[in-house]
């Protein structure tokens, strides 16, 4: 097996794995954002306390979900090529 074939097999395995867990990652991300984003939009003193935390958690969850998308939007497929 050549190095190019080995990379192609690893890339295909990464894409297959990403496709299998993609829906679970999306559901988890949407759940986290659905919980924490309204907390960040609360008014009054509690809203001031929780706003930065809620926005940070929501943004981090969204960014993390980008890493599970194959292709130019995510790191999963590209990291296999550099391994």
C-alpha cells in the first residue's frame, strides 16, 4: 500500500465517522445554545451576571460543532491528511 492510498483510506474513514456522529453533534450544539442563549438575554441584574457566561458557552459550542464538519469548514478531514 502506498502512502497516497493510506491517506485516502484515512480520509474516507474520517468522513465516514463524521457522517455517523454529525446528527448527534448538531443536536447537542442546538441543545446547549437553546439553554444558554436565553440566559444571556435575561434582563436586570441576573442578566448582567450571566450574559458573558451564556454567550461564551453558546459561541464555544457553535465553534466546536464546526470541528466535526468535514471539508473546508471543519478540521476533521484536514487533520487526517496531516497525520
